[in-house]
C-alpha cells in the first residue's frame, strides 16, 4: 500500500513561516501507485478536522478562505511529494497538520500521522 510521512512542523512566532512536506511511498519497493489529488488538513483538540489546501496532479489548487494569500500548496509528482508553504502565521494556525492523498492506481485514500505546528503570540 502507500504511506504518507509529513515533516516540517515546529514552533514559530506569529508572522513567521514554515514549510511542510509530505512524501508518499510504497510499503515495499514493488508497490505501484499513482497519487492524484493531495491535500493538507488541520485539526485542533475539540474541533473537526478542516481542509487547508489541496492540489490536483495537474496543479489545480484549492485553498480554505482562512489561508488565502498566506499559504501556498505545491507538489513534485516525480518525488510524490506535496508541500505547504505557510507565511504570516497566526496563533489561530496552531494545529496538527495532516497530509491526505488519493491513489488512482489502487483507488484508495491515505492519511499521514500529522505534524504539529505551533504559533505563539
């Protein structure tokens, strides 16, 4: 199957930036997969997980209103990697950010374990 691994989270001050990465890989070297749409979601305790941004394999992007103009999603299809550049971070952005990917080969959806982003005032 497919595993998603996120990285790049951390603790920053308000107004600073972080870049998250998510790599999709097979569980063994023979695994076939084709990652289509990928997205970043975030969740804080007591709240529902919400979509932050998504990007199709062709590069079409969708953003939540609360990050428009601040965050940029991008991907490298050859590396099966999606990125989230987060600028002008606010304390309200504090959450666990998780990667999501749709696999067109197996017809499956996968989730990463998440990476913590903390923004202090």
